[in-house]
C-alpha cells in the first residue's frame, strides 16, 4: 500500500499499534505515536476504530519527522457504550454483590467483545508487515494471534495493569474498603484463578449478540493455523507474564504503589503520558470567565468529571446543586456532562434549580474540557477514576474524589487515592450523594490533609518527570528499549504443562470453588460474631455461563 521497502528506508522503525475502546483508552496511544514519530523518526500505523480517524489525523498532522497513519478495525465502542442497554448494565446497582458480579462479567468479556476485529488486524499486519506490533488492553489476544501467525515481534502498552495476574491486587477490587482490607494473599490468588476460569469460558463461547462475531479464541487461533490453548490456566495475560514479553505500563511507580514483586522483568512502569501542546485546545472563553468570576468572589471551584461513563445529566446536576447549597465553603461547580448537554431534565424542578444556579454564576455546564489546562485552575476534582483523569488531577496537585459506576480499574484508582492520602476510598455514584458534601468539605478545608498530600504527590510526580512533564519522552525511550527484546509470541501445546480442560469441566470447577469460597466466608464471619448486612454476605460471587 505505502511503498513497503521505501518506507523502511525512510523511517527508523515501523510499529503497528492495535487498540480499541473509549476516547480515554485511545488518547495515550496518540501521544505515544506523536512522540515515536517526532523523537525517533518512526513510522506508526494505528489500527483502531473509524470514529477516531479525524481526531487522530488532526493530532498527528504536520509532524517534524516520522509519520502516523490510520487503519480501521471496524466497530464503534463509544456508540455501543452509549446505548441504553449498555448504560443500564454498566450502571446497574442493586447491592454490592450484584455490582461485583456485573464487574466480573465485564472484565471476563473485555476482549471477546472485540474479537470481531481479528480479520482486520490480521489483514493489516500481513499487508503492512511492520517491524513490531503493539496492543492495548482490549486487543491483546487478537494481536498475539497476528504476531504468532506472521512471526512479528510484539509488545504491550497497558493502561489497565491489574489485568496482569499478581498477588498484589485482585482482578477486581470490592466496592467496600473493609472487604478489601480483609482480603488475604490466598484470597487474591484464588480470585485471579476464578477470573481466569470465567474469562476462558467467555473467550471460548463466542462474541454473542451485538459483538459482530461468533468467533471464539480457539476458532481464531485454528483459522490462522495455530494450536488452541489446552487449559484455562493458559490465559493471555498469564502467558504474557510467564513468557516475559514486554509490557509497558505508562503509570508512575509512586501512583501505582511500586512494581509488584511477581511481575516479569520486562513488565515495566514508566510514567503517565499526556497529550500536550498544540494537540490540546485552550479552555473555552466562557469557562475561563466562570473560573475568573468564582475566584474574584473568594469561591472554591470543584470539577465533576465522569467522562464517557453512564452518569446522567440529572444525577450530575443534583450532586452539583447539593454541593453549592450545603458545602461550608462558597462552592462553585464546573460540571462536565459529555454528550448530554442538550438533553432535557425529566423533572422541571431540577431544570429550574439548574437554570438559577447557572444564571447566578455558581454552576457551569460543559460537554468537556482539556483537563491538562483546566485542572490547574480549580481547587478539587470529583472524577470517575479513569487512569488519565486521575493522573491529570494528581499532576495538578488536587484533592481527588473518585465516584461513578466504578468500572474495572476505576475501583483500583479509588483505592490508590485513599492510600496516597489525596482523597477518600472510591464509592459508587448511587451512594455518593450521602457523602459528597462531607468529602468536598474535607477537600476544600484550609488545613485539608488531602490537599497537603496532593501537593506533595504532585510535586514528586513533576520532579520525577523533570523536563518531560507529558511523559512522552520516557515512554518513547522505553518502547525503543523494549523493541530490542521484543519477539514474536509463540504457543505450543506440547510445551504447555497445564492439564487439558473442556469448557463444561471448567464451568463445573468454577461453580464448585465459588460455592466453597462462599461457605468459608460465611463460616469466618460466624466465628467473629459480626452482624452481616446484605452487601457483606456474598463476597465471592462469580458469573458462570451455561455451556
């Protein structure tokens, strides 16, 4: 397509990045691509969804060296996530155990939802023949198939590192801090094992309705002349860890709590990566006016930022109004409502209150804003717990309060904010109205320990970043270094020491072990004579698909 050997002579290396997800999942790869092109004269092909093409082209236009190209994977994650069915499923919360079970389903299906892109990824890898392949969290299995079938060295750029099996954390953190504190090392390992079983079932049951594919992991591997995995124990992420394939985690070690002892040598923490400079628009004039007015009146500004997560405009505004009315400080709220700006309020009383707060200059509504430019202007942030938003808040030295639907790694960052002392343990948005005023008051207090710790952590992050506050150079250097040890993925059943298992036997084993774990939990609670509530009782529920 683009000159094959001529391209190899023109550029130092050729890298194909394979990624799909929400806008926040894609943006770090755009920043990395710009850096590899301009700093190392690399030829980058990003294989992702068509809806990101224009954004990608704009962000990578007029580079001083190198080049960034776009190729389509098919699919549209944002449209799917924004559908009524998806939003209801993601945000459904009856009680903690039900929410935890839903999270396990989402995590177990984190890759099968994207299996429909395998033909496109294989096609582009075979056509372009890059020097290296790189995958994001949702595209690991698909990319490893292309790597193995075409013998192309591969590496990961992983924004959700809790997918890597480790005794340092469970695959999904519980909603309750007390439950997490009671979790032993054996319990964490057991949860990873249960998750591998659940994911094995999902990966080999087909994409199902709405995924655009009925492919299974075994079917995709067989189609490319590869042997299917023998057992649930041979999971994608376990393989990546055990075979020491390069996994670059663009997160500051201080933020993450240090590199776990059981990660592989070639799994490395670098630094958070941000789009900066002319790739980021300025804060809008009306937003600047709101901030200036609030500061001139001695107010404190709180940002509500839930990104693409399904928190309704009504719920966001209800939280904003409660903060404005009840906080001890004179609180001004900058509320980001995404694509809901023009959505009507079901309750006219809410609309009247919101209109009055906006007219009075206490509330500002916007679809979005450049966090890197906005956050340094405000006093605290309430956010959904995504890596990008959380790291922007910490770099801006802000008290950071995590709430929202608490999807997957968002729970991890809610926990880390508490451990770093920059905010409370994350809570589900349904429970947040009960604690929002208390939490924001603590964040805005003159002697706020959260503010003090956030300032200390933020200063440390900036000191470690040095002349590279965007994190681009450090991540580029790491990619170049890891490219020296990258190799094609390879799997052989004859070298796999695990015992071959069928889906039906895995499902039975998962169900049996889950029931045993549940009984143990109940016995342990009985021993210490603690009154259990509904959320405490079922602490190890696992979804099992019928086979």
